[in-house]
C-alpha cells in the first residue's frame, strides 16, 4: 500500500471483529514502526502488548476499578489544558457525529458512561497496546512516542489491520501499572486497539473532518 493510500484509509476504529491477530504479524508491525525518528535517537517508546487471558485480566481489573472508584480517573501527568476555539468546536463536532452514529442522545449520562467504558475493552479488538515512556525525558518523550504511534498505525493499515489510539488508557493508570508491572519510572501515556474493523458497525463509518491547509500552514521565502 502506498503511504498516501494508508494515510487516507486510516481512521479511528471503535468496533472490531474478534478475529485473532498472529503474534508474528504484531511483532512485525511494532518492529517496522521502530524505524520512526526520535530526538537524538533516544527511541523512548515502550509498548506493552496484551492478548488472550492477559488482555481479559487487564480489561476486567480496570473496569472493576472504574465502577468502584470513578473519581480516580485522571492521568499521572498534566493531560488537558483549557480548551478554547477553534479546538473546542472541532472536539464537539466529532463527539456529536460519533454519538449520533452510536444512537446516544445528548445528555444521556448512563449511555455516555457505558460508551466511554468501551475504551477499556479495546473496543473488542483482540490486541491491546499500552504505551509508556520514561518520566525523566519530559515533553519531548511524548513527541517521540507520538511519532512512533503514528508510524505504527500506518504500518498496521498497510497490512490490512485497523487501530484506535486511546488517551483514555492514561486514566486509572495505577491499575494498569499493577497488572502489567510497568515501572514507577515510566508514565503510562495512552493505549491503542489493534485488530480488524467490524465493517457492519455504524460508528466505523465516521470520518473526522480535516482542516484546510490554509488554516494551519504559513509559507515564507518562496518565489
């Protein structure tokens, strides 16, 4: 698949088939993605891959903690600053479009809670990825791991798989750290679902809008 085709075909999938993904293919995707650049070649990404019983144990533990201690939600690091325009409108547009496809009316808090919980089931994807990074690396470590994740998603798409990057996984990080034995010296940055899209699910028809080039790029010094 040409890189342009992979970019155009990739989108966030929120309903997966249960078809397993072979371990060799998962390893190939992660290893190929490790060709990603990083500042001074520090290659800070750590990937904790779960499938089968390990995946199920993580899901059950996090969902149970979520129900008994919902106030624990929140990343170990500063995650979200104040949203302002135009970012607020973009976020709301995506939420409105997605929840419309899911049939969840505005204000239905119970349904919202259940749908948000789907993050912690990896949207039924057979493979879950949790990304962590050394705390001492600071903000640039987050940049590097983001580059790696984007490369991984494109490599996966080129091999017929789909993904969903999930910031939700830096909530309830204490449970994830315990279950996966992630060192205290690392931040749990986010997660990702990996598998084959359920093409029959309406939510997977969602294609988020992109801003035109003129809204984010400026050019100087060209003839």
